[in-house]
C-alpha cells in the first residue's frame, strides 16, 4: 500500500531491512526493539552422583592417595610386627605379606567408615599408625558429612538456557507465530551463534504454543521494547509462567522505523517531528501508557521477575531422589558382597574336592 501510494507511511514492528529500502524510504528510528525468549526454568540438580559432590575431583584424588598411603603404612607396620615380635621367617614370609596387605586394606576401610578393628596389636609402631589413620579419617568423614548435608538441604539448580550463548549450546528449540522473528537475521552473518539459533527456530500456531508452554521443552519468543516492556506474550497462558524464565540478554535487537514512498515530500518534516518526540520524552510516556492500557501489569511483573531466580523456597522435604545416589552405592556394595560370597563358596568347595581326592589317592 505504501509502494502504491495509497498510504503515506507504514509503521509497526519494521526494522532497518535492506530489501525494503530498495523500493521505499525510511524515517529516523522510532524505538529499539529486541527479540528475547521465555525459556524453561532450571530444575533441581538431583542425580546418582550426588554423594560425590561434597568434594571436588582433586580432593577426591587426595583422599584416595591418603587412603593408599595409610594402607601401605599399615601393611609395612603389620609385617614388621610379625617379623620382629613373633620372629616368623622362611617359607611363611610371602604368606605373611599377603595377610599384612589384607589387614591393611580392611583396617583402612573400617577406619574410613569409623569402625574399629578386631586385631590385637603388639607393637607401638602399628598402634601409632592406627591412631593417626583414625584421626585423619574422622576429620575426612566429618567434612564429608557436613558437605553432604548442605547439598541435600540447600537447593542447587541445573544450568538454564537463559542467554543467547546457552540457548545455542543447549540446542533448545525456540518458537513464534511467524517467520518474521528471524527475518532480520542476516543469512550471511559471520556469527555462528546467530546462524545456529536461526536453524533452531520453529513456527507454530498460537494454540500449539500454549500447549507447548506447559511442557518445558522449548523457548518462546518475546519482543522487548525500548523501555523494558515485553510484548507478544499473549499465546502463553498464566499457569505456564511459573515454569518459564526470562532470558538475561537479547538474541538480537534492531531499530524500528516507518517506511514511506520514495521522494515523499514530508519526510524531512516527519523526521523533525520524530526527533522532537524523542526529545520531549513522549516516547517513554506513550510506551508506559500503552502498557498500562493494553497489557497486564501482573503478567509483566511476573515475566520480568523471572529473570532472577528466586531461591527463597523455604523448607524442602527430602524425597527418594535425594538419596538415589546412596541407594545405588548400597546396591553396588550388596552385589559385590554377593559375588565375593559366591567366590568364597566356590573356593571352599574346590578345596574340599581337592582334599577328598587326595584322601582317596592315599
């Protein structure tokens, strides 16, 4: 209609498009329009690795090295005790080393879980090492227990796709009701993030967007106008806003203009009017006035407030998900114990068969 000169100018959500400038003129900028999204809110981090989170990887490595050194010291001290006190020599030397290593490993694990050993020590060397190992292990278990209690009671959340970079890294689909949301993105852009986000965009009807907004599986496009208000949120129902979070930055932004016919005689006068409109502050007044008349202030506050995560959750009841890691470790220990028991039965039965065969041969 503007090209046919049936209208003097066209105004709306139109950006600085090169394709339109080839046939039309454009005015000074009217405002800043940015494209952002409501993304799924981050969920609580609950997984099988929860028992490993109180310590960092380097600290776990230090704990393993400490336990290995304890086992080595206990094995040497036990072998010293057997050799120097009981005077065992000869063919039983390698058997004594095996028993010493077995004693060291079992005692280290018992001390690590605050359990006592039934072995009666004779030498003061072994007693001193056992006391030092117990002191170190009780400090480690106390620190671990405090860290695990903090992780179970204080909420920790997964990373949300609430920025342009994270939206691209999470490969999260974002959707709108029209292809025009990505028209401004230049297909020849050198920014790989923008090009990747362009390929992740999907067009759906408003009814599908309303149903998808409750599934927490995609992001939903919004327009952030110049003075902070959010537009195009009508397809998202109120009950879905609790599950969504506003992005902390914009996917892209551009300046909106009005398009007029070529050689329009009033272009300079209209540009002067736009500059006077900006200078007087009417642009801000009109945006706030339109938002107050046609937008829900409650929805605006909810969407803007979702940008910062509310950690004031109050007391949280612990469920089975909080202990799934401990349960898996317990199941792993039970399976290992069962396998060790079956191996012992097999060894004992094999020794009995050998003894029976030797008795029959005699």
